């Protein structure tokens, strides 16, 4: 069975609602998401599921359906504040979606096969999709999930500090923990981060999570179970969020299974700061010039 690619795009809805649609970076006007889908198709994924807000569905479909028709199956999931709350009262002041793990929960009934989940506005690279597809087609099960791990030095921004989930693992590359490090940047040739104790260095090769996960469909049921607990504990907080790494960490720490790290040689890039945009465009131009991607992805 071919795996499915789930793309977290509900947070991008406001950009789709503007006249600019979504920012173009590729030579033929491609978005970062187009490159992810292209890489997924050639790695062997059989379907792409977009998680979006329902009010932007028609505009979104008008952008993606014409170019993807006949190339990969598509489906849509709408992330809604009332979904899977089972009558729990949503705070009146709450506007923010419940978070990435709730977005995955909204796939219940639509995704019944092994799947990868990614951010819509991150460029992950061809190698990452090949590693994920190989894992999803041969190794994933309800006791073994994975995340694609990037070398920290391939995920930095030249325009400011970044936050990254720094991974620790055993000798078999099974995840033992993710520590969220904020304010990571280069200083005098070293990568450092700041915390309450001061400034500390990090290895160039530290493996970090860029929110590229590989799951069996069983993970969706685990999200449903944990979401009820999240609502009980934090549901009345206006800005609390239910994140995929929190459910994945529970999966490991509770002994339900293991989360394998799949190291990738790929260079990650994205628009952390608006000043990153020209660099993203240049990176894509370089990849096209090197023959990694065609001049026009969907021509």
C-alpha cells in the first residue's frame, strides 16, 4: 500500500485568502508545498491530504487540483475548533486552532494507511521523502514510528535565531527525548543557544526535528485519546496548543513503542523571517540549475 502525505496547511489559510494566494518561490511560480508534493510523488506516495480551513477550500482546490490531476490522489480535511471536542465548551475568546496533533486527529476516517505529516511552508528535500517512503512501506507499525532528523547546521537562518527540537537517541537511533531549544544562532563560528543559565554551544551535527513525522494510522487514535486529556487539562486556556511532538513523546515515554530517527542529508529551508524569502528563492533556483528539479514542476 502506498503511503499518504498529510500537509498541515490550516494555519496558512489567511495567506490563501489574499490576492497573492500563497508566496511563489520556484521559477514557474511554485510554492514550497509544490516541491514537497513533487518529491512525495517520485518517492512513491500515493495520496496527498491537505489539512485546511473549510472557508478557504474552494480557493485552495482551485490552486492545486488543476496541476495535481492525474499525478496523485488528493483529499481535504477541515480543521475546525469544534471537531472531536465531544461537547467540550470551546472558550469564547479562542480563535487559534487547537494545534498540529488536533489537525492530525481531524484526519480520522480519511487516512487509514501509513502516513507522513509535514508543515506546508518548509522545504524538506528529496532525500527526506525517500527515507520516509522507505520507512512507511516497510518498517512502520503501531509500535514503531519515525521522525526525519536534520543536521542542525542545515536548518539555521542567516537572519536571526531559530527554535529547534534537539533530539537525543540510543545507539539504534531510537528517540530518547526531544528538548526544545530556543534562540539558536551562529556566534564566532559556533552554533549556540541561550537559556536561563546563559549561552551554551551545540554540535553542528546535532539531529533536530523539523516536524516531519511518519506514523501508522493508529497514531490518529492515540491523538484522539490524548486530546480528551488535553482538553481536561488545558482546554480553557485561550492559546494552549496540542502538538504532535507531545503525543509522540507520550507514545515513547509510556512504553507504547519506539520513535526511530531517520537521518537525512537534505538541506532544510523555510521562511522563518521575511528576510529569508530571497534566500529560499535562490536555493530553489540553484537546485533547478543543478537538475534536481525541472524548470516547471507541473508542465
